[in-house]
C-alpha cells in the first residue's frame, strides 16, 4: 500500500451545468475514500446532471477504490446523472480496463473536453 493519502476536491461549475471532483492520491480502502463516497452520494440528489471525475492526480486505485468508483457510476446513472472521467493516467486506465469498469465510463482527455461534452 502507498503512504499517499486520498483526498478530493469538489468544484461547482454552474456555467457548464456540472460538478467536478478532482481526486488525489490513492483510491482504496481508507476512511477518506469511504467519506468521499458518502459525500458524493449525499450530494447526488442536488448536484447538476453532469459529473466529472478528474483523475489527473490519482496515483493508484485498489480493489476497494474500483468498487467505490463503480458505486458512484451506478448511483449517478440511477439518478439520471452523467458521470464521466478525464485525465486518466495509464496505470489507472489499465486497472479500469482489466476490471471491466472502463467500458461503463465516458472518458475524456481533459477536464475542458469532459465539461464541453453533451
């Protein structure tokens, strides 16, 4: 396991009708990761229809993190929200592909591209 602590930033983008979550560190089984999931689920009811996870600063993801990401996607979809990811590092992309989560998510090269998508 890495010593890099997980943290997230939530940025409201009202002009784009979106909210961006910038994820940092390692998404795994730490309490910070589960707190993020709880916060995401709490905000889901009132957040805009477009949600972007910027993974540029996400260093790694373990099995619990994959479950958290899949849970976020599933809950967003059932709430008629669109969840996409952007700025995915090769190590994260490989993990998402191997686990079968990658096809569920719309992936963009940049945050700007994800925000501009319909």
